[in-house]
């Protein structure tokens, strides 16, 4: 029995679940998940009732014969598995950031945008602090639809914060917040990753943060622009990476990029992020995930089901970008065959 089959069966041993809840209990990419789930249904191991998926008697028998037990929730209830808490100044930062985030611009799927919850944005900053990547550091954000730069600025700990972003709405919003809160060390620049990093930002920063697109050309480009901004060895970087739209083979390729660029992975926190994606409109806009799951009666998502891991990198030698020049990329920058939840049907 394959890994993803075991994960689905043990989850349903605990209780019937919605399609969306079941996604959270497995770690294969969405293309494989939908294929496996459809196969399990076709073979008579699971059935569907009132938008809930459940094991049939045949499914229970094969699960028990494989030695599976009902899934037990082992995630820390205090930190939600992220390993950080909001102590001291960080609780104040969280309260203030929540007020700010209410007025943020809406996400645009065409830019592969999707917000994480405010608590998670601030948890990112807490982790940066815990790893010594915040106090007196110069921070570079390449793309910032989650407004992590604002959360970092609210701590008052960073020396300098620069945001490079293609979305003019986000640039204007960040600037407005900085002006209202009298934040002096936060600057924003309109930037397209297909262009080289402007010379004035090269080899200037201690830490980068990016939540990149997850096509191979795209993530290579995002990381290369980030790397161009770092001072040198011992600098660090943070990025989010899903398993839902990045297969293990894609992870293998990406991890080789880290090594080629001169980095090692120091931290990898599984499902650190959960994203506040569309709910009813996600179904209506007919994303590939919806189209490929037509054999199921999908209800409106009942939880934030889209997750990604947080990875911290550290340079052990002079950081080396894999791309330095202009790059001509269109839709392939944002979307590939594994983009099941970021590419809506344009006719919807």
C-alpha cells in the first residue's frame, strides 16, 4: 500500500471527513491526492454521504490489515506546531497587526497571491527573532502579499526593511501604513522578478524573506533575486514551500538549487502556514482541483485547507544566484501542471 493511500485510510478510520479536511491529513501533491482518492472510491474502499467521505466495510478491513490505527492529532495545541509563541512585545505586535490587516488589498490569483492568517504572519517574525535574524538586521522582502514586512517593522528591532513587489496596490498600502505608524526604516520598490535586482540593493542585506511561486523557473528566479541582495556567508533566508502544488520530485530539484546557491537548510517546519483562500468562489471559479475532483460532490471549503512549510536557509559560502540577467517568462512563471489551486478557469 502506498504512502498517500495509508494517510487517507487512517484519517478516515478516525471519523468521516470532508474532502477539504482530508487534504490536511495527507502530504502528497494535489494532482496525486485527487487521483488516489478517486481510485479508492472506485475500488469500493471509501464512499460519500452528505459531502462526507467515509470508509466502507471493505475499506476498514484493508486499513486494519495494513496495521493502521485511527489518526491521532499530535500537533501542539499551544503553538499549532510552529514552535513559537507570542510572548512579550510580540503579543502587542500581533494585536496591532490584526488591526492593520483588516484593510489589506484583496488577493489576486493571477499573481499567485493568497494570504496567510495574521497570527501566522507574526509567527514568522517571532521565528526570525528566535533565530537571531531580526535585531539590527537589514531585511529584504521579495514579494510581500502577507505583509510580513509590516509585522517585522512593528517590532522596532530591524535596522532596515526593503520590500520589492510587483503589485502596486500592496506598495501603496504598505506605504500608507508606514506613514500612519511613523515607521521610518521601511521602504518599498516596484519590482518585477524577471528583471535583475537593482544595483543599489545588491549585497546589502542580512536576511531575505520570500513566498515564491512554485514553478521551477519561478522559484529559481525568486531565489536568485533574493540571493543577489545578500551580503555574503552566514546570511539567511526564509521561504514558504507547499507539498500541495510541489511534488517530491519538485522538492528534490529545489533542494539541489539551495545547495548550488551555497545554502543549507537549518529549519523546516511542516505546515507552518495555512492560507485564507477563497471559499465559495473557489468552487465557482473551477480551479483544476475542482475540475479533477468531479466524481465527488464538493461542498464549500469548511477550513483553511491550503498549507505550506516554512524553510530557513543559511549561506555557508558566498551566495550564488542561478539567474542574473533579464528573463522572458509569461504564464509559465506562475503556473505549471502541478498548479491545482492557483490557476482558475479563465472562463469562470
